[in-house]
C-alpha cells in the first residue's frame, strides 16, 4: 500500500524542520555540521538549559529558541494571568516558524481561552473576510492567512523544501478569526523583507479553499 502524504509528513516532519532551520541559520543542510554550526548548537543548548531551570516564565518563554517556545508556553500556561497569557501567546505565535511542528490543533485551546487577539489597532470584523495564503498544497488548510494578496503571493513564490507552492483564497466568518497580528516577514537569510498583516484562523472551520495561482 502506498504511503499517504499525511503519513509521510508525520514520519519526516522532524527531519524537514531541522533541514529548514539549518538553512535559515545560514548553514548548508546538505553537508555535515562544521565547527561553526557545532558551536551554534552548543550555545543554543546552553540557553535552553537555562530556560528549563528558570523559575521566571518571562525569561523562559522570551529567551527560549523559537522551536522551544511552545514547550515553555505549555509549561507555564496555568500559572499565568490573562494579561500574561495574551502577551506570551502573541509572542510565541509570532516566533512559531512554520507553526505546524506540534500540529495546528495544538494552538486552538490557547487562542480559545484568551479570545480574539491583536497587536495592532484592529477590531474583529463583523462580516466575512476574503483571505489568501501561499503555501504547498499539503498545508493549504492552515491557520495563517492574510488579507493582502501580494503578501500571500510573496509566500507562494518563496523557497520550499516540499515542492512548488500555490496561492489560495478562502472566505472566513468573524467568529472563526482567532487573531489579527502584524509582524515582519523574514527570509531564509534572516533579512526582513516586508511587514505583513496576518489573520489567525481556526483551521477546522475553513470551508471552501480555492487555488487561484
């Protein structure tokens, strides 16, 4: 029996994540680690150990490597007040990388508990909104969308280790919008390319997703 895309992803997602991370950090993921990369990982591991030992959620969550931030948010969540939950959830979401290492479902209880989140002067829409997303087909049913079609097209034209990306469109109801956030779009070399408006969507409520390019 042939392997489904979902089965392939579950089997390979960790390797794919580290491949992407090494590339983002400027290392060659197709070659063995060199001295510089080993030193990088040593520094990162030292910081991670400090975060694990810390009794201060602010230190642990803010200082943790981006791929560990979900771990520390989960660790401290029940000890945070509502203002801290909003603050750190926005921070962790903004540093999520692909956002799917833990699976999209991981995010839903946190967003559902705090309610609609935004880091700009943006209120929850009162009417359905048309949104766009540039991604490989397997991740078309994701949580990160934008009202800016040019931004979605930028992502559709960006590098992917999983094949050709497509441009998608959908329409979402206000009650399915978990947050509206603004932040920098960073390329694989760590350079800020543009400022983007991101709609965080409950992916389980997405209806028709149309490929438009």
